[in-house]
């Protein structure tokens, strides 16, 4: 299912959504995403040979998806807590960078517009 509102394209697949909170006080000690299946209407951000979709999920999470065939694949990003020398620090699961790089065939122009730099 697909529809258009104010020149924005939305589709209604059943997709994985990241459900882990990104609030500092709620971060977990695991890099593994906590996801579940939901029916949503992600917005289409990029169309053509490759697609990029966005859905503002629960807990303030921004869910991005790529499409492989008829399957919507969530791009994985998750902050989490690690312990070094009895000190808690924040780390990030940045799997989305590899997924995105592979999907867009290492297109540097597109990658530079998406990757977060510190």
C-alpha cells in the first residue's frame, strides 16, 4: 500500500522498529537492538534504483529503512553503555554505516550525506 500527502510518499509495509530507548537514563549494556514488528507508514526519502525510508518511531527513535526486493531492512543504530575500569561510557552500534555502504555500492557522495561524523 502506498499513498501521497503534500508531495510526500508513504508506504505501509510490516517493518522492524527499534524499541530501545535512547534516553541516557534508559540505555542498556547491550549493543543488540530491541526490535519488533509493526505496521507503519514510513516516508520515502530517496527513490530510483535504490530507496531510503524514514519513520519516527516510539521513544524518539528515528527508524531508517532500505529496500531489498520486497523486504524492508531497518538500518541499525543503537547507543549503549560499556564499562571500562569501573567507569560507564556510552558506545554506539553503527551497523547502519556498513548496511548503507553496501546498499549504495560505496557511493561516497551519498554516504557523506548520511554518516554521522564526530
